C-alpha cells in the first residue's frame, strides 16, 4: 500500500523568502522601502523601485541559501512527516536558483532525498494527497481537485483566505498531528 503523498512548498512555507528579499531591497533601494505587511499581492511591481525588477528582487546570487527557517519547529515536524508519509518538496524556481534551493534543503533537511525534490511552478500537475503552501494559486486548484490543503498565512494570501475555506497553519508546531488528523478524517469519509 502506498504512503499518502504530502507536497510541501519551500518559499514562505518552510523558509522565509519574501522577508529576506525585502531586507536586500531596503538596503539597495532605501528610497523605496518595503514592508512585509504591505505585500498584499503576488505582483509587487507597484511597490518596488523602478530598477528593482522581479529578477533583482528574487534572484540575488546566494539569496536562497541564506533563508531562515519558517520557525523553530519546521525541521522536527518535517522529519516526522517524512517518516510516515511520502513527503515531496515542490518549489517554483528559475534555473539560476535551483542549485541554491537544493543546497538549502540539504543543509536544513538532509533526510529529504533528491528524488523527492521537484521544481514545478504548476503544482496542480502533480499527484499528491495534501498540499502545504502559501500560494492561493496553488491551494485553490488543489482544493478544486478534491485534495487536502493547509495554507501558510501571509499578507499576500489574505484576500484568498477570506474568500475560500483554506485550513490555516500559522506554526509548524504540531504539523504532523494536524496532517494525521486531516488524512484520517478524509479516509473515514
């Protein structure tokens, strides 16, 4: 019998990308400081300095290797999930950032094998039982396909959380138990 597949996003789900990108934006473009709380949409062009393109904002060399863990519980909970489920990391990445993301994952979660590392922007194309993600553009298609989801809340998904009934996970503490409960409830249906 196959283990349930838990798909887990990387950026702003198990680590903090936007906060670190904002940090560098504010150093290099002090006339256009950004705040995490103001990041209410995926498209932040209207907030950034004209010279701060998406490539500059999200593709600074070394950025992905220095990201902070989401919280102090994420590694332990991911290891618990990995023991009982088929955990796959599903992350959108440009070619320049794939190596950095893999290095980050191996530094912090070496128990995740390479075979479970997927670079994919359109996550709905993959098969999984439950998705943990911060992007409404990933959560909604999964829900529409009848998949379980857990939303990591951030300002950019607030509107979607108000519109759709995404279950929310504000901390990784107790994540394994939460996933167990969701999948058991689903199996009982």
